[in-house]
């Protein structure tokens, strides 16, 4: 796991996450999943995501703050390749953990 999640000072900090195209911004604890912000935004699609990188319905494009997120692991990379979204800024929000930098994401419609 990335070092940013092991530090108690960073883990307990709050991170701003903006969800587009809704334009809503939320404050979440460092170490939370991007999916938590999407759920707070009220997106119904996330109810179908089981959080295991198996479906791809929580696919987002990270517009800002991507380097502060957890690293892409093999399961996530494999799923992104299958759904045609394997770009440097594509993430599955159920797999991406927040670090300590502001993040802006946008939904990818399939």
C-alpha cells in the first residue's frame, strides 16, 4: 500500500473531491474511496458497483489530483482495459483511495 495511507496525520486529514458534471464538492477523510464521493453526489449507478473492480460502472476520469491517489493495481488495470478506458487518467472509483490532495473527477458514460 502507498506510504500516504500509513501516516496518521495524513490519514486523518480531509480532502476535497469535486464530482463533475454535477459540480458538487465534498470533504472526505484521506484514505476514503473515490466511490464514497460519487455516492454522496447522489449518483444511482454506484449502487450497482460491488467495489471489487469487476463491473466498471464506477469508471471516472481524474481531471485533477490523480497523483495523490493510490496506485492502479492489476485488477483495476485489467478491468479498465476491458471496458476501453485504460488511459492515464481513468480510474475505477471503487479502487482509488484518496491521498491528501484535492481531486476533481468526471463520470465516464459507457
